[in-house]
C-alpha cells in the first residue's frame, strides 16, 4: 500500500541522517505514532509521515499533511512511559511528495503539538 511505501521512504530517510529507529507504528493510546527515532545527540523524535503540500505564505512554511499529527496527549504519554523530559523530545513531520515518480522527502522538526 502507499502507507507502507511512505513508511519505508521515511525510515530510509531518517536512517540516512544517522537516526536510530526505535519503533514504528507505536500505540500508547488509541492513536498511533508512526516512527520513534533517536538522533546522534540523544533527542527522541516522534515522527509522523505522509504526503504533503508545502506552501510558502508570508515567509512561513505551512504544512498540510492530510492526516492528524501527534497529539499533546500522545507526547505526554511517551514522556511519562519512557521517563524523558520535554527537552529530550521532538515532534516532527516527514513530508513525502511523489509527483509522477519524482520523490521528494523533507523533514520538518519540532512542529507544534495539537
């Protein structure tokens, strides 16, 4: 499916950044965290991925992922369960565009929690 393909593209992209994949499709509540990864500095990243439309409006990047992002509740559950602080956690989006077979992958770090 396209979801599995996007997950593979996102995981490969993060691994190329030398991030360690800690989990995929993690359920802490009724919602799912697509990817949990850790970078070389020890920051844990809760990552959502999917198709995106990225627009430049008034010098701000606006991301429309066509899916829900990680909620504040999920981030808090993760921090509580794994005993990490907010400064050790980042919520990110891997935006993937596939336009006629031309694939573009971009990482948006530290997006606002819903």
